[in-house]
C-alpha cells in the first residue's frame, strides 16, 4: 500500500503534479470510501455524499499545484472534504454534527451481565473475554477485518466518524479534534464508545467461528 | 486473583483514556496494577488492540467503477468532468 504520510508525501505530491495517473488512482482507492463515510456524517443522502467526495477529489486535482505541504497530504484532503461536506450540510439545513456527544455517552463498554453483580468479587469478570483472540493466519485476519469494517457501519454517526478517522485512517486525536471541531474530551468519549463496540463485534465473530 | 483498587468493570471504561495517555498518575498506577494481576483484563486489552489493528490494516473497498473512471478522466484533463 502506498504510504501517504510524512516522508512519502513529497514523492506522491510530485507524482500528482506531474500527472501520474497511478498516483491519483492510489488516492482514490485508498480514500474514496473513507471519505464517503465521513461525508455521510454531514449530509442527508448517499448521493449528496458522493457529490461531496467527487468535489473533494476535483479540489485535490485543481489545488495540488498550490499545496504547500504544511500539513500531510491526507490531512489537507480531509480538510477539503470536511469543508465541502459542512457547506453542503448547511445548505441542506442539517444541524451541525458532533455538536453533542449525547449519543451513547451512558452506554457501558461491556455488557454489565458479564461482571459479578454482588459480593466480594462484584465488578470482576464472571464471563471473561477469550484469551487467544488473535487471528493466527493472515487470511482469517483479512476476513475479520473486512467484517469489522462492514460492522462499524451501524455505529452512531459521530462514533463511526471518529473511529474511521482515528483507527481506519490513522489520524491523531489532535487532527481529529481540529477536523471535526470537537474537544479532546468529546473525541475521547466517542472513540471509547466506538472502540468498545468494535471489540465486542470482533469477539462475537471469533466466538461464533469457534462454536461452528 | 488478587483484589485491586480498580475493578474489571471500571477498567474497561478507562481503557481508552489509558491508551490515549490521558489518565492521571494515580489512576494510571491503579489501572496498571490491576492489569498486572488480571489475565482477563489483559485479554480484554489485547482484543481492543486487535480490533484497532484490523481496522487500520484492512483496506476499504475500491470506489464504484463509474466514479473512479470519471475522476481519473478529470485528473487526466486537469478539469472536472462536468465542467465545474
């Protein structure tokens, strides 16, 4: 996979400016679907999100010559995306997303039934997680990864967006707070809920696989 | 198992703060003390890390062929496909 961060940026930017189509194709293949997921947090429909993502890549095409490299290429691209998605969302009269983290704030990370409810060991695991969860073969890992990516679709929008940016795309917490205009604390709450649920989904897949 | 200042049900709620490095030193000490004696919570943290790793390593599906082709065309021409 083409590295689009840090030191790899310079070369990639040069290739884009030279009109190297494979460089642009690698950006499309790597970021198009993630951009769709982020855009969906701002706009009403899949079609609107497609427009926003298309506009973003057109912005990349027209702007790459002027891009000064003060941020990473990835950060620059997602800044364009969020700006366009916000504009589109406001035009649609949508309330700004991420203005509250009320979705899921009180959800426990793990089903409370899995802990002892009373007595000396209250709050300790009664149904502990499986120890050997790590997929042993690459094939299994790839399959689990694909299922997990599909499963996180069902997360509340704000949680899904933070998880996409942090764990799928590898943005730092600081970058995510900047992009989404949320506080560090809110970012962490959303990340916590999303990661806890992703872990639970993974555990379910692996345990189901064992039972079969 | 040895009882510790942090219970398992509390550890799972602190796991993200811990991984993000945002716990104060007292909470950090209590959490790591618990992890040292609780294999189940170590499994839990391993699972969290595994799912985070999978999310980062698994490529997302390719864009729809028509959108991909239109944008590649725009790149070749240096202009947007619909003239915007």
